[in-house]
C-alpha cells in the first residue's frame, strides 16, 4: 500500500516523511518492515526523511497513550525534515491515499485555508468493497514552524470532496489481518478469540462483512439501518490509483474478484490461527 501511495503522489511531492516503530500501539514487538524493504523505494530516496522510534513496551497501558507518543515523535521528524513555513503538508495514514489530481490542484490554488480535510472514498479489504461512508481524517496543512502539529482528528469543517481513497484492512495475507486486529488501538473490539480465526476472516473478506460483527458507526438510526449488512460488491476499476491499475497482476488481491488471500511462503495461514489469544485483556 505504501508503494501505491508514493507512486500516486511522487510527481507532486517534494518531501516524503515516514516514521516507523518497532512496537505496535498495544506494545507488541514488530519488525522494522520499511527498513527491511527500503531498496524497493529507491525512487523516493532523495526526497525521503525517515525516522525510527523505539517502543515503550508497557503492557496493559491504554493503546492510545502509545499512539500519542509516536505522533509526538513525528512532530520532531517533521522539524528535522526541513519543512518550511507555508509548505503544504499532507497528514494521513499510509492507507489514506490522496489522488495526484487533488494534490496538483492544491499546488495551483491561492489562499488555501490553514487546515483542509480531504474527503476520501472509503474501501474495506480491497477496492471491491466501497462501503459508502466517506473518510475525512486525512488533511492538508499550511505549515507553520512551532505551531503545526501532527493530528488525525477533526480540525475544521472545510472538506475537499472526492480527494482520493482510504483502503482499510487491505492486506495480502490473512496473517496480516490477525496481526492488525491484535495490534491497533481498538484491540478491545476483538471480543472473542475465534474472531482471529483465519478461516473466519477469509469468509468475512469475501462477503464484505465486518470483522468484529459490529453495527455501523453512524450517528442516526436512519444511517445505521442504511449501512447494516454486508458491503455490496463493486466490479469497477474506474478512478483507482494509477500505479495499482498499471501493476494489476502484482496487486490483484486489491482488485474486484480476487477476495481469496495468499499464504506466506513456506507456511499456511492456518499456522497463524490465534485461538489462544486472550480477547478479555
């Protein structure tokens, strides 16, 4: 997903900033995946500011505390990356991908507001399942030294429509789904150990169903009822990231009609069944 993102943005971005940690938000050790595969991203190396932060590994701590700690480290990395006043700074997660047309448009606009949220098309598992809810957390800031801080929450009501894509849980391997379900801030959603069964996860992916068996996160009963049930399938490849379409065979798991996830080399994904996981922690 990172390569798709950077290939999409490369023509218009002068500086890429990436912070990597050896810990998840839930204090689980993790490898430095980018560092291990850095050669695959040689095309951005001259423009890259890369930093590593060590995890605090405090078991039982609220995951949002570790998340806040890592975001503070990102503020420091932004300072050393050489970002200048009035530069346009995109703040978003790896799986939140602004389109190149959006960024090119903003480069040519005068009087961009200090903060502008980007409305992204929301997808789940792949670009086959557009769930109808728009994503708004990604944002563009006019950078001000000493004032601009990394943020991933609502900061303004200004929203630029149809600005790109947000592809949640868009992984190649079932084991990656299991890892994220245990690792990210909302680990409390894993209420039962069988939620981490690879067979169950595979079934949910192909149906476009919720991994946590949760009701839609909406604000009115009308919206909740309207979003209940599985996400409808879409078989269109129109208006997707260019690099994804140009390399469809490599990323076929992200395209419609390819819901079956791969096995890691030398093992089966059944080896990753985590039924022993204590979902009550």
